[in-house]
C-alpha cells in the first residue's frame, strides 16, 4: 500500500521540527561546553565569549560544508539546516541586543532572505524551504515574546 503523499510530507515536516529542536539544544550545549573549555584553559583569566562564538561559527561552517557536500538524504540535510540557521539567528540576536529591534529584524530578514534566495536559485527541494520557514517562525516567537535562551 502506497503512503499518501500528504501524510508522507506531514511526517517529514514533523521530523524536521522535532529533530531540529534536538539539534538546537545540541548546538547550545556544544557552545556551553566550548565556553567551559576555554574558561578552563584561561586559568582564571577573563574569558571572551566572542572567541567562543567565533570558534563555534568556524566549526559550524566546516561541519555544514561537509554535510551539504555529502550524499545524505535531502530530509537529513534540510533537518541539519535548521541548526546552523537558528544558531546564526541567535548569534545575530545576541550581538544586536543593545541596538534597536528594527536592526535585529533587518539582519535576521537579510539572513533568511539569502537562504530563501539560494534555495530558489538552486531549485532545491521543498524540505529546505520548510526548514527556513520553521526557523523564521521560531525566531520571530523568540524575539516577539522575549524568550530567554
């Protein structure tokens, strides 16, 4: 018996949402461990969280490049996309906290617009677009309701 296409897409969306949420938590735990490690090696000196985030972004870029060049399924790649995208959105939010909120919205919009533009330019599957929309909605909820991460 063939699986209904709508049901299959709904399952894929649910997978992206749930696995993306797990990946967000893994990413934030990794940053905390990285920060802890840098604090350990600083031996009591004041540690700089900007260095931790810079190292995290470099690791994220290398890992993303490896994953997107791999032969993984589209569903897994699209699910992975949620993690670096949400991580970058949070980093932008952290650095623009002292600035007016319109700056944060503008930079987040630019990031999302670049992702959507790339997806459309490369004619990628719908799962990638769903991942970006999921991160966008989640990011808006975090900003509008002032959710503390």
